[in-house]
C-alpha cells in the first residue's frame, strides 16, 4: 500500500532555509542603526497607537490597489483606476517603513519569512509603478495586464504576511493574559525575605512567570514574558526614563514602566500585565492582577 506523504508547506522550507541569513543579518542591523531609539522608531512600531502600525497602513494600500483591479476587470473609469493606483503606491511607503522597522527586531525564522514577504511586495510595487506609467502614457491595455501581474505578487506577499502574523505570531501580544490564567482575589507568592533587594527575579504563580522587584518596602510585580516576543524581563536592565523607573527587555529593548507596565519604548506596543501587591503580617507577599 502506497504511503501518503504530508504536503510540503513552502513556508516551512523558507523558515528552515539559512541561505539568506547573512544579508538578513546585515540588513536588519543597518535598519536598527539607521532608525535608532527615539520617537520615530516608536511611531513606526505603533507605540502611540497601542497596536502595530504596519498592518492597518498596509491594508489601506492593498485596498486601494485591489480596488483598481476591480475597475480594470469591469472596464470602468480608467482615470479612477489611475488615481487608486497612485494612492496605493503613496500609502505603501509608510507601510513599508513600519514593516521593515518591525522586521528588524524579529526572530531569525520570522525574518526569513519576512524577507521573502518584502521581496514579493517590492515586486508588486514595481509592477504597479510600471502599470501607472504605462496608463499615463496612454497604454491602458498593457497597464492593466501589468496590474494583474502585480496583484499576483501582492497576493503572495499577503499570504506570507498572514503566516508571520498567525503562525509565527509576529506583532502579537506575547505577554501572559492574566485575566483567565489567574483567578480573582489575592494569592500567596513568596516570603518577602526571600527576595533580593534591588534585583529583579522571577517567581511562578500558577501557570505564569512573574517579574518581581523588591525596592525597600515596595514590591513591583509584572508578567515576566515581554509583550513583544516573550523575552525574560527579569534578566533586563533597570533604567530611569525622565525620572520614571523602567525595565528594558534584554532581547529587543522594549521598555516598560515599572509602576503599571505601560510601554515607554517599542518594539512592544502592548503593556505588560501588572499586579497589585501587599505583605501579610507574617511576611508573605500576596499579589492579584491589577484592575484594567
């Protein structure tokens, strides 16, 4: 009896392929150097929005370009199709800037998929640009044919982008969702005497790991897995941002306010879940999820 082999997923091959690792490493480093820490990088990550910036801007661009294809198929107003393509190309620039900024601080397997995703989208943008130029020169038929080819390339790019988002969880919130993992009410965590002074450590509460920092009589507790890509916050640096105590993730530099887990700097856009604390008379530290 012939044995059936499972279908080969091309994305799995891309994830395992190491052939492009050197240019990926060089490009990612160049992007991080060019877009250094500051307001611009935070904006491109989407920190002010509390959500990644790249997906909504990319959807606007793709929507405009797809609408132009609908007009081409129905042989509707050629001028409207040109306007839609021009708008799609214009909005593709900020989408690409946000996307490559996010890409530069992903894991290597995610970057491999993202690299091909970017190549497909660049191909699509080049074809759409050529299509617009042909249309403006009066060669509508050839311009429409080029748009159909561009749509095929952008479809490949969109598929790979979906794989990154839904299979690899690039851009997703990796912090523990404490609302359903920790019951309501106070929970015993540890003896306050067991916590070192001024140095963050990790402690386990049920299913989740917690970042715990004792400073004098105060204890700060956050979810330990960074919202960006689940880096261990207890191994991060303690810093002061404009007089505000913060912790910096050791993996990609996301910075969170210790008081409530708010994002001070990306690439993370979602806050760290925080916990209220109290100390019993016998010295046992108790915690409960902070009300949001």
